C-alpha cells in the first residue's frame, strides 16, 4: 500500500490553483464543523427529500413503446449478442437475482475478468450518467460498451448486424420499429436500452409511508428514517426519489483483496484504463480502483464513486463498487465507524456514534426501501433462418 497515491503529488502540483481552492473550502468546512456540534446532515437545508419515483422519461429519439420493450427484452437475453455466443446481458445482470451478478466482483467476457461489482439495472433510467465512475452518458452508450467492449460482450458491430440479419423474426421486428431493411447496431442499442427503462422498483413500503400510510412501515423503520435524515446523515447523498444524488464521493471503501490477487483482474483493469487514456505512470502503478478519476483525470477525484440508489437494496448485494461488503449490516458498521481511509474522503463521512439499537433501526429503514421484487424470465429466442437473397423476398 506504500505507493498507493504516489501519483497524487505530481498531479496536484500541476493543479495548484485548484488545490488552493479545495484547501480554502476545506478550512471553511472545518470552521463550520468546529463552530457547532452539528450532525452531518444538519449543515444543509436544500437536500431533496426521499419521495416516490416519478414516471421514467426517455430521450426524444428513443420513446418507450411496448414493441420496442419486447425487442429489447429478446436482445437482452440473447447470447448471440456476444462475440463467442456464450453470454448475454443476463449473464452478468441476471433478472432472477436483483439484476446484478451476485459475486463481489463480476466476471468478464472469455479471457478477461471484470474488476468491479456489476450493479443492479433497476432504476438505471434515472441516473444522468452510468457506471460506478459515471463514464457513460446514456444507457444506449453504456450498452454499446457492454456488447462491444473487450471486457464484456467482445462483439464486433458488423458481425452483430449480420447475425441479426440472419434471424427472420428480428429482421421483421427491426423493420417494423425502425424502418431499415436490415437490423442496425444503433437500433439494437435503442431497443435494449428501452427494455431497461422498464426496470423500475415497485411498491416500496417506505413510499406508502411517505404518502401517508402510517402502518406501512414498522416503528423501528420510522426511527431509522429519522436517523437516516438526521443523525446518520445518509440523506446528504442518498436523497430525492432515487435515494441517490447522482454525484461522486470517496468514502474510503477498502479495496477488495481479490483485485490484487488475480492476474486476470489486473490485466483487465490496466488494459481498460490504458484504453481510456489514463497516463501510463498512473495505470501501471495504481494499486486500487481510482473510480471517478478515470473519467476526469483530476487527482481530487481519486477514489470517488457514484452514490448508488438504495431502492430494493435487499436484493442487490454484495455492496459497493468492489462488492467488498456482503451484507447491509457490514455497510452500516462501516459508516458508523466513519468510513475508511482516502485523502479525498468526504468530510461528512465521520464516526456516527450509533448504538446497536440505532443501527438496527437504520437497517429496518433500508429494508423498507425494498418493494415487490422485479424479475423477468428468459424468453424463447427466435432462431436463425435459412439464407434468403434480397430479391427472393416476398
Ligand atoms: C461480463 C459481465 C457483463 C456483461 C456481459 C454485461 N455487463 Fe453490464 N455491467 C457489468 C459490470 C461489472 C458493470 C459495472 C461497470 C462499471 O461501473 O464500471 C456493469 C454496468 C452496467 C450498467 C451501468 C449501471 C449503472 O447503475 O450505472 C448498465 C446499464 C449495464 N451494465 C447494462 C448492461 C447490458 C444492457 C448488457 C448487455 C448489453 C450488459 N450490461 C452486459 C458487467 C457486465
Ligand atoms: C458523502 C456521501 C454519502 C453519505 C453521507 C452516505 N453514503 Fe452511502 N454511498 C455513497 C457512495 C459514493 C457509495 C458507493 C461507494 C463505493 O462503491 O465506493 C455508497 C454506497 C452505499 C451502499 C451500498 C449500495 C450498493 O448498491 O452497493 C449503501 C447500502 C449505503 N451507501 C448506505 C448508506 C447509509 C445507510 C448511509 C448513512 C449512514 C450512507 N450510505 C451515507 C455516498 C454516501
């Protein structure tokens, strides 16, 4: 761990003006924290409260229709949308188990491993950017990497279009929906993204409570909600209908030891970030996942990750970007101890002093965010047809 942040000083030097600004802000924040015995939450008033999710909105060039959802659903489960035909989106985001593979760190496409936890796909429609580091700007863009990238589908675009063209039912469905003679890659992305816009949490007891049904959650969950909103300060980042502010913070989540032990994870990790244009001195020496830094290349973003939604959290473990916590109890223990170690750690991640009973109440509140589990089953996939010359088509 010695050289953990060896690159930090060099990078920071170049950005001394910014560093000065951050320093001043830190002094200011310290002054505020020192001046009164504030709880982490009490310092801010403009935090959007927890609330039921609004209807999903879709991009103007990709409206949600039932036919597009159905095509996207078929594509989501179709292993022919990977280079060697062995895996579909459902392999790493299984519809039956919370839409995220339940190992701490996801596997990768053949010959690779991932190095991060595969998040749930529930409620992805509500984030402004995708992935733990916000590296992708839309679901469509994210999915292009998922099918095409070397770490997941490893599927060549032209090969994908040809495979789809040989499946008569797909040809027909694409033609009806998008008007092209043969299926196109970008339209496949539109369809599979549309399917994901339907994956929305349903009927959380907490929503019923927030809408006035006093009996919807237990007394423990009610006490937990108070803690969440005040003493424990969770609302600072996990707020609004999504229970996420869609921003990036360092908590000092410990690196999953599996990451360093596995040559395949090391290869994939360093390859991915080399491919993303991270300076060689950084990607060769980094000993842990730098998160948001890989997108911004700013030293102050090392170790930051996107605040995840806590909706349906009971179904989506293991937790954190590297799946290092198996249970919600471990997560609450981590926060109660003031998080972990990181130079960019958010100043609100401090020891909380929650008693055993208060921690149990907080857990009851988290459970009240879990509604009817949204699942799906693998549909019957349309088979390849016999080759037909275009001029023979009826
Ligand atoms: C080999 C495993 C694997 C496959 C196959 C795969 N994914 Fe993922 N997916 C992951 C991992 C791991 C992440 C987390 C990546 C990150 O944050 O950097 C992820 C992240 C995502 C996200 C971002 C979620 C969020 O909250 O920001 C979406 C959306 C997604 N995947 C959709 C898909 C779709 C759709 C497919 C099929 C086209 C697919 N994935 C195929 C492993 C996989
Ligand atoms: C400063 C912002 C911030 C505060 C305050 C905060 N969180 Fe988080 N939370 C995050 C971020 C960022 C992550 C992801 C960190 C990572 O993966 O490294 C996270 C992850 C989680 C996860 C794991 C979710 C998943 O899908 O893996 C849970 C559960 C959680 N937080 C609960 C809480 C609770 C309970 C509190 C209050 C005690 C709290 N958080 C306070 C920002 C915050």
